[in-house]
């Protein structure tokens, strides 16, 4: 591990970021060049003391999970992320199919949607980052481990994951999720994490297996979906999707038609969340 090199790299990237780059207010009395350490620590979901020790340099050898969090918090490119891993004494993550690293452009857009339900998901349906309104609407989808990280897996193996949608809408959601996995499987091939997820679901869920054999295909139009919130009731929302260039990640933004009851309820998410 190159402690001095890691510390210098972190300082340089922190000082290169401006508050506006990560959705933070600049404030009138800001004198720090770039971001403050406490701001970066919050973006990386770690303590200020831990991050400060890395920059000094006197910190511990960070794990791969910590490095991935730092890469996201500092909005690093893939090349910068790989350099970060090597400085910390780890091999750079494989790039066969990008999984947890959100590209900087996607992060910049998400940071500007702090008052809107929005989240970034990867090709396996794993939620990588959510805005606070998205957590208030959907729950914390980043808290799962193992196969359950995938919404597709939870939908077909955990009945409680379906409570957010009216029971009459479940068949449509099931078909959409299977069609989404079929598209990912066609891109990734048999020797991929997508194939492993498909095999696990075919073994665990007869419903999934039956739908998989039908080869459903996603249409070009995505109708509004109904969400059941325990405090706000039913919301009818549209999901606008921004896909990154290599189609491994998507930014999902939930909106409601202006003037509707769902639009009014959507404005209350921040308060009830």
C-alpha cells in the first residue's frame, strides 16, 4: 500500500471537486479549495475521522468496499477508480461488466435530483444509490446482501417485496422483470453474473421459470405504475430512465403528472420520509 500516494491522490481529487458538482450549496463563507473532508466523508458514507486519517496519511488499509465507496463519493472515472485501488494495494476490479461503480456523469445528474425520487440501478436490478425521496418511496434498496441485492431476485423469492404494488399489478411487474433479465442475459451471455442470477431464479421460483420459457420482450412504452405508500396511500408514477453508454446502469426518476393527486402526494415524500 502506498500511503503517501493514496493520501496525495485523495487530496487532489477532493480539492478538484466543487460543491455544485455533488449537489451541495457553496455558501458565502467557503474558503476551502474544493470540498471539505467532512463533506467527502458524508458522500462516502464513512466517518470523518476515518477519511481524515487516509489523507494525512495514517489510516488503515481500506477494504475494497471502502475504496468503492470512496470512488463513488469522489465521482472518480473508471481509470481513476482503478488507480485508487492500486494505491491501496488492491488489484483493480474486473471490467467484464461494470457493477457497482457509478460513472461520474450519472452521479452528477443524481446529485441534482435531491428533491426527487431517483436511483441508480445496475443491469442485475441492484440499487447502487438512492435519493432520500426514493428511499422514502421504495425503502432502502441498498441495504441488501447476496442475491437479495437484486430487485429481480427479491420479487420472485420474497413476498414482502411485492407489498409496494397493488396485488392486481403483480403479473405485469413479474413479466417486465423477466423481460428485463432476458435482455441483460442476451447481452452478457452464459458466463456472466446475469446467467448466475437467472439460474438461481429458475431453481427458486416456478413463476419465474414459467415466464422465462415464454421469452417476454420489453416494449418501447412504459405505462404508469402504482405504488402503495403506508402513509400517503396509492401514487401513480411514471419512471423515466436514463441509460449509460454501455447499458450496464440506469438512472430511474419517478414523476407524477402535474395537477394530479399523485403529484400532490409526491411533494410530501420528503416530509414523511
